C-alpha cells in the first residue's frame, strides 16, 4: 500500500505540469464550471447486479440541490457549478460511499480539488469508489450443533444433562468430612441473601 | 476479585448491548413491512411506436418522476426521481429507443435508454433568461444518419446531436429579445423555422440553416393590438395567437417571408363569450383548441381570414394531442363528463362530424374530474384501428381505458401525501369469527414442523418457498379488527389533491377513499383544498358505540385569508359525518388535550385576525374550555419577520355579532431575532401525544438526574442570513447557527448555543428532555448531529434511588412554567456521513422502551440510530461505572450499520416524512414513511422483549420439553435401579 502511494506521488511529481484538469473546466458562456467524474462499482458484475440497479444510482450535489444519474460507463457530470466548496454524495443501493468535498477555486479558474470527507483522502482524479459494500440483511447462520445448544432450549437441556450426570460425580469425589463442614457453615450463616451475592457489596 | 467480577459484568453488559440493530433476515421481508411505488400526477405521456416498446408508455410527472409503465397492468418498468428543482418541461421519444427529457427550465437535456432506463447522455445549456422551453425532435429521423434535436431555452436555440448529446451549433435570440414560440423543420428541408414574439407587439419569423444555425432570413412585423404570448401552430406557414386582452384571435400567415395578420373577435366566433380565453397546447394540423371559462372549442382554420368553430365541449372535458395514424390522417381523443360517467370519443381530423369511437365508461366518483387524456392506437385483428386512452383524474390517479372498461388504475395521489393520522380498527365482536386461523391441530403441527426445518436450515428450496408463502399469507395481519398487540390500524392520509385515503397497516391496501374538492365545490367555494387532518373523536369509555372520526380542515382558496371549511369523516366507513362552512379563515389549528362528554376533541382555530374559535360548537365544550382557559397558551412563529410571539386567551371577541365560541388572544411575550445576523431556519416541538415514563434518570454511582420534561419546550434554530442558501455558497467565517431552547409559555430562553461555521439545512427532533439536530459543518465540510439534554437542577437534592424505586418519591410536586427553572444542559456533537431528508423519533405506548432516531438519508433510506449513540455523556475514557451503565465510548462520527436500515434493501424514493405510531405492545413502534413511495414497517428499538417473535419455534420448545421429560424418566429409572442395587448389596 505504502509503495503504491509512493508511486502515485512520483507519478504526480513527474506529470504534475501535464496533468490536465481531468476533473473540470469552465464550460460555455456560463459563469460556472463543470464537475465531471466517474463512479466505479467494482464487483457489481460478480455480485450479479443487473444493469437496472446500476441505472438507479444517483450522484447528488450539495445535499439535494442537484441530482444526476450515472451513464452506462459510470461517468457523471454537473454543469454550471459556481466556484466554492461543494459536497458530492453518491447513492447506490448496496454500497457505502464517502461524501466528497470539491473545492473549485475562483482565483485560479478551473482548478478543482477533491477529497473524501470520511477519511480525508485526497483524490487526484474524481474516481469514486465505494468504501464498502452494505449488507442489509442478517445472514442466517448455517445449521450447527453449537447454535442449537446456544439457544435457550439448548441451554436448558445442557444444564440438565450437566446436573444429572456431573453433580453425582462431583458429590462422589467430595470428601465426606469437607461436605459436612460446608453444610455446617451454611447453617451458621443462615440463608444467603441476594445482596451478599452482589459484587458491589462484598468489597 | 470483586474488580474482576465488575469487569466481567461490564463486559457482559457491553456485549448484550452491542447488538443494537433490529436487523432482519432476508426471508423476513414482507412479514411486517410493505412498500408501494408511485409516480405522482402525470404531466406528459408518450407512447413508443416502435415494435419493442409497444406495450409501454413513458411519462413525466409533477413529482419530477420519469417512468416507463406497463400498458397491460400499469406496473412500473423503470423509474427515476429527478432532483427537487429539476422539473421536467418536455419529453419525447427519438429514434424509437431513446427517451428524451428537457428539464430545469430547459437547461438540462437527457437521453434515456427506453428498455431499461439507463441514462445515455446528458447535456447542459446555459440559460440567461428564464423562459418557456421548447424541444423539437424531428419526426422523420433516420437511423443511420446523424440527427439533431432542437432545444430553445433561455434565449438560445441549440442543435444537439442525437448520438452523444454534443451541441452542434447554437444561436442566441436573447439579444433581439425574441422569444421563440415554435420551432419546426418541414420534412425534406434544410431550413428550420423559428417563430416567436419580440416584446408584446412584434411577430418574428426566422429561417435558419439546419447545418450551421446561420440565419438565412429574418422577418418581423408588428401588430398594434399586442399579443399575450400564447400561440398555436396550425400549419407550416400559419399560426394562431391570442391578443393582449385574450379576447381576440389573430391568425398569422408567414408564407415565403410575408407576414399577414387577421384579427377575429372571439365573441364573433362563439356565443356568450366572456372573460378570457386560452389556447390549449395541442398539435393538430389546421385545427386549434381554445379554452374559455365554460367550454373547450375546436376551431378549424380555413384561411387567414376564415375561422370556423367545429365543436364545443362543456367543462369538465379534456382534449388529447393529435395522434398520427398515417401520412394524412390524424386522430384525437376527447373525454367529457356525463353525470357520473365519462364519455370517451376519438375523432379523425378528416371526418369530425362522425367519431371513430364512442365509449361510455363508469368512473369512480371519488376521482373527481378529468384533467388530461393521452391516446394511443393499436391495430385490431381486422386491420382497423383501436384506441386506448390514458386518463389523468383530478385526484392524480392514472387509468387506462380500452374497449369501454377501465383496464387498470394507479392511485398516484399517494405520491404527494401532506398529512397523516391513524385510527384504531373496530373491536372483534364475540361470536363472529373473522377468519379460521388454523384448520386443525394436524395442519398446525405440520406448519410448525416445516418452520422448524426452516430454522434448522434443513429445508429444501421448495419447502422454503412453501414456508415463505405460508408466512405472507398469514390472514391474521390483514383482518379488519383490532388486535391484541395494536399492530393492525388504519393509516389515514391526506394527499395534495385533497383526497383522504385509509390504508390498512397489514398490507397497505386502500380501505376507503374520499375526494374533498368534489364534495365541497360550490359557488362560494371554488377551489377547495384540504390542509390537515386531526383526530376528532377517539371513543374510549363513554361513546363506545360510536365510530372514531377524523377532522379535515380545508380552505376555499389558495390565499391565507380564504374562508375555511371543516369536515368530520367516519374512520371506519369513510363517509362524511358532517361538514361546516366556517365564517372565518384558518391560520393555525390547535388540538387541545381536552375532550367533551362525547369524547370529541376540542380544537382551537386561529384566524387571520388572531382570534381563536372553539370547536365543536357546543355548550358542553365551552364549559370545559372556560375551566382550562387560563392554562392554554399559543405561540406563533413568523419566519419572514424572524419573530416568535406568545399569546394567552381572553373571553370575548370584537365581532359585530356576539359569539361565545370566539376568544381573543393577548400577546404575552415576543422574541425578536436580530435580522442582520439571524434568520429562523427550523423550529421543532415535542409531539403532543408523547408519553414519558420516568422523569428521573439514574446514572452511575446511584445518582439521580431529573429530566426537564415540559410540553412547552420549543426548539428554534437560526442561521446567518448569508448562509441561508445552499452548501457551497458561503465561507465558514460568514456562517453560524444558533440553537435556542425556549419555554413557549413564558418566552424564557432556557438555553442558547452558537455553532460557528455551521449552516443549514437543519432537521431537528424534540423528545422527552432532549433535542437532536442535524446541520452542516462548513469547517470540517461534513454533516454534524448535535444533542442537547436538559435537566432540572432545582430538584437535584431530592435524590434517593430507593425512594424512587419504591415509588415513595414525591414527583407529583407541581411544576410550573412560571417558576424560575434552574436547568442544567449537557450537549455533544458528532459527525454524520449523509445528508438528511427527514428525521423522527420512535414512540411507544408507555415510553419505557429506549428510543431510536429514524433518519431519512439522502439515499431515500430510513436508518434507525440508537439514541445512546447521541448521549452527551459519551466520553473517550469511561469509568467503570459508566461502562456498566452502557455508555458507549466516544467516537467522532456516528456509525452507520447497514442492518439498521429499517427500509432494508428498499428505497422510499423522494422521502419527505417519517411518522411513528406507538403500538399497544410496549416494545414496538409502527413506522410509516412517505415520499413518492410509501413504506410501512414495525420496529422494536430494544427488541421484542415483551412477546415472542413470529419465528419463535414452538416445535423446538415441544421437542425440548419432550426431551426433558424423557430425561427425567430415564434418570428416575436409573436411580431406582441404582437404589435397588444398593439395597441388594
């Protein structure tokens, strides 16, 4: 990972003068700029997503001020956006995207910076990738003896088995004298109250 | 040792609580929830003519939805909800496979793939002056050649390539202040004609080259009478326009560059014409449609000076666009009301006297009048033309009519719900078995054995399907009677069209509907519109034989001082019980926590003159009200003036006629925000029916904190006037947000906090003694959620947990708003990832269950977030006792757990509101969220601790019991044997 980012930086240093405004540029006679980017839904095909679901993905500027949709190749653009700091969100079912902070400089026309707001990662190209996939349902654990035993009923049976088969064994192993002593002790103390068993009171 | 136990205990508690989500398994979808998809009132519809798209229709709606519908059943193939300001102006179909939309006042042109709704391209135009936009898609488009669409918007004419949306050329007309009304290109010609008006009195024709946009010819002629701006193209060289007074028609011919005017007064053309006329935007050759106050006229243009009225239709009626059947044959449809039925006729433009088709269709009277009609044709087996019509009704519903019957209807008014309330269902009567739940014991056992197999994941796919079907079919949840847990209710919703609908919470079906405008339309009340619904009568003890009813409050016109009307509707039958025309306007309705002897809730209506009127108008209610009058206060929030005022009530009104039901209001206090630095952005109050279980909160170390629980708490958030706009419009230095907690009785500011560098949009919820609000932090450039909890310190010395536990505590000491409150405030802020569209808090019957916030995110999902994440006492390093209490260690942002989305894998498109309704079962809240779609589910914020879940496996319990009994017997026998052996020894 480290190495890769170093490579990117080296690449940027080399080509920083050549790197065009891949993000944006002034458009037409308007006073605004165009924000153009690309949303990558990796693994969308492997998960068996139909193109229908992809076509329902939206890109939202400034919390709903403008909404655009993804093209078939995943590209999107906002036109006539004024200079300033903006926020882009991607809504795609099944994926979690970080909102992106976009700075359009007014002094240096066309210069646009982008950074993810969740982890402050600076984007050199407006390629948005999901941070993670979202699973909306709990997954049913496959059947196992453990899960059955963990259920209240399983515990009930387990405890009973324990008592039935282990307790006599324990009693047998116990020294009869020790047992007698313990019984006497119990008698001397009286009935153990709940407060005595509480950890807070004992200390 | 004790330390270790404590650690263990703390860990156990954390472990227990760490499973916050009320998550769902995939096979539980649809058991407790339902989701309905809508599109809204259809504005435009186009029928694809290509073979592949013949069974569909593409529409654009007033909710900014574009959708493709199945013509056979009315289902949605695909649908997109555009941004809230992205209104669709024009739609068309090009090349048989692209759906073209022009939106945002003609500044965005998009092409969508017709079969699956994938966006193909998008292009934006610069719009300098807002104007009506035009989209022209050439009809004779060839597939192989590159073709251009013409778009006129904001003073510019653009030619756009149909392949990738590139702008081929553009021409500015704004310089000449020419507003183009029609653009067309005669077939097989390279010349584009653009006709329009310059100012109010000049008519202009432009001929442009279709290749480059160069102006070839430009002719202008002025007409002294002036134009109103409406025009209808009747042929390739003639136009009909209305003059400035809308009382005369001007036929304009512009053949080969010569412009001729001819004026005809409408009164000469039609009898008894008065008022103003309007041209309908329908496209026929040689004919135009004109609308007057009472009727629609079809007028044929024979020449410049010769107009002839072909037909007259009395209102309410609607005329469809022309449908081209063949080269020279066009057809159009007319829909007209004949008493309770509607008359659908199709005519050919060649033979207007005799229609091709005449059908009379029975229509539900609860749908109001016809608003729009779209027709399409199909070829019957005998090669003749058949027609079907898509009819948009006044209640926003959409119906398809074919061969004299309504094939399907969509209740699309539900896409614009403005208010909702709930009603209980009738109590199940004894002796009347509503459904035979389980047939016999064998069936029951078989069902449970199958379910057990399912839980053990041993079932085959077929069996899983059978289990799923069995669960969904469960007749229990769709019964029309009250259930023990309070899950079955009626949700009564009011739509923007003025329709009241009752939905069953079991499956979302419509039980009844009532359309208000048709009920209340009269001479005095021309445009009735319903505003809100309230609970009117909820029988508990006294009036048990009565059905519950809801109150619908409406207004006769769009302005605030229009007279109001009242309507009381029976919740079970949907029949109007009584209605009342009010003699005053309605500004605010205050439901009072008082009921009269028949359990009718008392309501105060504030009119435009700040006078309060009491309803119901009975002696009984006045007596009850007068007793409580000194305790009733109201406040008004004047957003425009940045002012909040508080009022008390006084007897007597300064009316001409003495009215004992009318009361005067007296201003008690006012808070004026400095208008140069603060502007009211949001206000929030507690829900009036919220129940608080305990006023005290036991914190670690057995200390007690008293919640400051007041019904009169008002949360107000103001922002800097500069920062009132969208995100990105201001720098952090210019923006701030001030949050206030105000006592609405005295006007005392209990707490005030400033967030520097923050701006709206703000969403807030107030519940118990806390408020949570969501806003944008410009410095971090992230959304933030803050919580303020307010505690009463005046009773702080009065703390003894044991007294509290034993109920000996004196909590009944009167709390008055006038006693000076000694409050303590705790607050904290957290980052939140998403934009928020709506926010609500869960509500339960007794208020014991812990709360969850329901957050409608920008992705149109509803996220349930535990209130404990928004606890101001969260800290980085927690003490042992705080850990035991279950306080979560501090994190800078709130977690988003995908399993905590109550909407799971669904979206409530266009989400606008979330409503929570307590069920009778304490652990459970019913959640109803609405937008373009509606979604209902029930959630248990602390899991269903008071009942067994639906997939509780009785079979497993049975097996366990059997196993235990068997084990007892086995051990008994064993011990007997052992004893015997011992005795023998």
